[in-house]
């Protein structure tokens, strides 16, 4: 039973609204409202209580005398298994997985509000180990001595091999820099610095070098987390970035709307452009001439359906040093020529890469997908995926999330990662400790947005007004074609707009059914859907085909043809690109 089921039972059990409110405001109500799941095994009910993100408690209540007993996560999962596989639940030899048993001595965050701020904790931990004596800073000196790029030393050389020597050299260098104009380029005093044991990487001007050295001096004298983070943000440590994105058709043109592709491709291409700009800026400010290299490793698809996904290397548009590298999936019979769904790629990943796409964790998308794994496995292979995701997240040193909600959800609902804290696949294995969201490896770095695309609505001059006639044709034309079906009969109504490929998780058909059932809403607003395909014969994805057929049935059932135009996103993209080529008179490739 989920929380919604518990509340429904509460309404049935206590008819009087005031009495029910009084109960819910008390201790029992607090427990019930904090419950994520309840397992009914007469005469007991087991509760999984989550008072705050990341914190879980498990209790068992007797229906006979209302006694409450705290139980372990193993006991709770066994109760859950009793409903689906009683024999296995009672099997003492059932496989139990406990990643906490492999836990290291790294300190953990303790507050729900601190989840996702691992770097801050690590900085505090490091500074606490350095703060006793100057000699304790030797590991930091050794780390600086290890920095190099393509064989060239960075920051310091073997002339400065102790914390005391580094501290004294910094004092001499700061005095020297104070006599120079702030904008003096580093090459003007590089020779002098090299004699003192300093190498490139401190900065591109006297002012920048002095700021970096002052930060290091303060860390050596009295370490604190703020200066520690500031120091490491300035060190020349990152020159090359590899991003793995093996699922979907990863390309820059003709891929929008294809299965498992959509937003993921857009996110990564935008990320690459931003990363390259940031790396170029940092490298310049560090006083170096290095060229960063960013490679997106994806899968090569020989049968590429008119896309460039059969091209081994492709430069990324809008960048100078970034490329897409495509590597094929291998089978016993050679290269896998066709595309396969994200649910089917796990058997190929071991030979391809050991990577995980945290953004697309499926466990939270399909309700009860863990305990129903036997039912869903032939189609989705969740038994492989959930365990692979859990192993990968435990093996990695660093996990970057876009938001707090991605890691730990909200007060009422666990996040993607937290859903892997403990779960069971009855008949296969019981994971009693999967993911610890208080691990400092979890860190939040909001991706932001490209301000050339996203801007305030008041900046009307930046709108692509030349496309308005084409958009109006799509919305108000009564003639169905290969770009859209349906039209808007009433131009005065405001629009509910949704853009997503038609698959189960996106639930566009749910939105359509909700809209179709509500006559009052249909009288007030129109609904516009931009999807992948609206012709089921053009799709090869089983979920999408099913949803397309369902969408057509709903339009017919609720007579929505005058209320809901559905646009083929691929056709529209190609039309927009062609229009832009004509307007700008330059070749344009990529997303719009």
C-alpha cells in the first residue's frame, strides 16, 4: 500500500472529517503521513517511514493489540517478498546484497539539507587534517609536485619539495609581484619564477598569480574550507573530458524525435559547448596555451536511418576542440548493425564501457518495478539494470546531479538515487543497503540554460517572428498532412502546450485523456502536442507505437480534432532548418 491508499483507508475508517483531522494532526497521523509503503501481512502491518529525505525507519504494528516493534530493513523487505514469492522470502540462503559492508572511512553528511554538498564536507575534512602543523601540509605539496600537462611540470618543481620551502618561496614571490603592475603578463617574469621553483599554472597576469599564491599561503598558514575550495578551483588539473552517452541515436541533425534520443542529446551538446568555453577561459587565466579536448563517446549504428550515426568521428558544431566518437556494439557475430532500446543495451556495455546514465534511472519511472521485476523483465530487463545502476553508483568516485530532487526527492517523495537505498527483486536478490545519499560523492551542479535560446518574454526583438506564419499554418490549417493532424477551431482560446516523444513515461496520452474528459476545460483552452511521430508505422519503438495508437483512439473517442493538433517534430525541425538556411544564407546543422 502507498500513502494514497493509506489515506483512502483512513477516510473509510473515520467518517467524521473533524475526527479524522484530529488523528492526522497527532503522532499517528505524523507516522502515516511519513509512510512511503505499508505491507499488510495479517495480523501485522509493516511500515516504511521516511520522516525526512534520506532517513528511513521500519516498524511492525500488530492489529491484535496495536503494539509497535522496530524492525530491520531485511525484515521489512521479507514482508514485501511474502506477497510475491513467499517461498523465497523464507529461504535462509536467499542472496542479500549490502554495499555498506564495503563502506570506507570517508565521513558522511548528517543532515537532509546537506545532501548533494559533498565537496564542502570534503573541504572541511581536508582542512581539519592540515590545520595542526605545517608538516601536515606535505600531502598538498606532493600533490602540487605531481601536476603536469603533456610532460611539462605545472605550479612547482622539485626545487620546492617541502611545505616549509613552499611557504618561504611564496613569501618571496608575493613581495616581488607587489612591485609589478597588475596586468604584467606571466612570461615577463617566468624565468625568475622558475629559478625559485615555480612553474606555469598560477595565472596569466601578475594580479592573477598573486591572488592564487595568496590563497595557497592562507591554506598553509590556517586552512579553511572556503580557501581550500578556491585553491582547487584555480589549479590546472582538467584539460580533457570524456562523456559517455551510449543509448539512442546521438547526432546533431535528423535525430530529433527518434527513440531514446530527444532531450539527452540536446543536454549533452549544450553541456559540451559550455564546458569548452569554461575550460578555454580557465586555461587562459592559468597562463597556459593548452587546447582542451572534449570527446562524446557514443555507439556507432551502421544502419543509421538517414542520420550520421554511422560516422566514426564528427566535429561538434559551435566548438573548436570537441568531437563525437562513435564505437560500435560488439556481438559474437561481429558489429551490431541496428539500433536497440535503452532497455536492451546492458549486455553490450561491458565490452563498450563501464558507465551509467544517472539521469535516466528507470526505477522511479515504473511503479513497483522492483517487486514486479519478473513480470517486466522480458520487456525492460530491470533485473540487470537496477543492479548495474547500483554497482556503478557505488563504484564511482563522484556523481554530479542537476538538482537536490534528483538525489533525495522532496519531503514526500524519494529521489532517483534514494530509491536505490534498499529494494528487493523477489527470487533474485535482496538489496538491504544500496545507495547512501549522504555520501559526499553526491554533488549538485545546476546545468543552467543557454541564454541565446532562453530569454525573458519581454525581449520581443529576440523572437523568431519569421516563423509565425508557418506556426499558424500548423495550428489552424484544417488539412491533415505528413507534418500534423488536427487543428484549432477557436484562435481566441489560450493554449496548453506539451512537447515530448510519445512514450509511456512521458504520459502525453494521460494529459490528452484528462483534457478530453473535462468538457469545461475544453471550452476554456486548446491543447497542442508536439511529439515524435503520429504515424505508428514510422516508429520502431514498442512503447511509442502503443502510445501513438492510444493517442489516435483518444482523439476519436473525445472528438478532439478541433481542439488538439499533433505535430511531427522531425518534419517540423527539417522545415525550420531549411527556412533558416534560406534566411541566413549559411549552412546550418543541428538542433532548433
